[in-house]
C-alpha cells in the first residue's frame, strides 16, 4: 500500500468525524432551541445555519476568508432544508 493511500485511509475518517462534530453539535443545539421554544420560522433556521457555517469556516481556517461565504451559503441551505423537513412543525407534538 502506497503512502498516499495510507494517508487517505487514515486522515479521511478523522476529518469526517471532526467535521461532523463541529457542525452537528451546534446544529443539534439550534434544533433543540427551535423545538423547545416552538420556533417554526424559516427566518430562524436559515440564519442559524449560516452562522454555524461561518463559525465552522472561521474555526477551521483561523480567520475570515472569502471562502466563508460558501460555508454560510451551505449552512443557510441546510437550515432551510431542516425547516422543510421538520422545522415547520416544531414543538407541535
């Protein structure tokens, strides 16, 4: 097995786990707040997702870059997707 393959097999799962933890924990907090306070507005989930994206991008690279706009867009779209899936019915048990 070549050194490149070994590096990919070692660092790819570590990177995936690290990224999921960085984005999953804040997203879980936003979801919990939305459910607890019965927030059903897309105007809560979309900016929260964008903020998480920017904070993750800033945390990974250590400073604000132009690339953070893509992280914000991805987070915003993730917030809208969550709102479509479950946020519209938040707290309606």
